């Protein structure tokens, strides 16, 4: 193993509540609302897929999708700028892999502009060797393309990569890419039996250790 690839939302920055806020603020203009349980089923999808799914679910005219997509991204960007909440274990995990000379990548469903913003907020821009947005690819998570593209840009084989995820769709993408998956679920979802498909489940990035690394 010589490479680590991180998901971003919900893993490096606590932005999932902000995405949910932005989604519901947008859906409210169509007199709709997504519950926490339903929202969790679409975590990890690209914004356009998220919008398309819920517009079909609520039978909202699909010609409104592109407008809603832009609105959600704009709202989330502003919310992250106003209320950035970096996961406290980010400095630890970046230092852990830098110390071991790992290549570091980010593979996210968020737009590239948002990935760049979060890297700046987390102060890790100089340590990330490649980042890929699934927004710019043909397929999004749970398809493995975003992880395979990140590995390609890093110049490594998928089998060389350990990936950190927090969503079911992301976990499936990692496993489909034939990479090792470390799952860091939210506290409310920690007992979901689906996480058994991951190679390792931990409560926080801070808990990852040399002993875990040797497991791979």
C-alpha cells in the first residue's frame, strides 16, 4: 500500500448537514421535504443525480432539475464558507500518511470548486497530490469511476490504494474499484449491517493506526 484516497463530505468536513439543509431549502420551494431516513439513501450521489431522484420521487417537473442543482450547490458553498466545520481528526490522518510517504488523493461527488474550497479550509491543499470530482465524469458513485480516475492521476494501481468513506454509495464505489475500504460512518448510522462489506469500520479517522495499516 502506498496511496490513500479520501472521500470529502462527511469525512474531512462535516458538510452533510449543510447539504441536507440546502436540499430541503430548495425542495421547500416545490412544497416538498426529505426526511433524515430518506435522505440517507441518496448520500454520496452527485447533485444532479440527487435532484433527479427526488424530483421523480415527488413528481416535480424534470425541466426544473438544472435550476435546483445550481441552487443547491450555491447554497452549500455559502453555508460552508459561513460555517466551516472541519473534522477534528483531519490533521492527524493527513500527518499519519504523510509520515509514511503515501500519495494522497480526494475522490468526491462534489464539484471541483467545492473540493478546492474545502482543501483550503482544511489547510491540506499542498499535501493532496490529486483530486477528482465525479461531477466531471460520466458516472458517479456507487460507480467506481471517480476512484479509478483518482488512482490513474496519482499513477498507482487500484490495489495500492486504501480509501476512506462514510456513505454506502461511496463504500460500494471503493469495493467496485478493487481498493481497500475503511468506513467511518456517522454515529447515527454506525450499526447499519451493510457496513460489513467494508474492510474496516472505525468510529473516527483518529482511530486509524499502524496496526490497522498492517492489516492490509
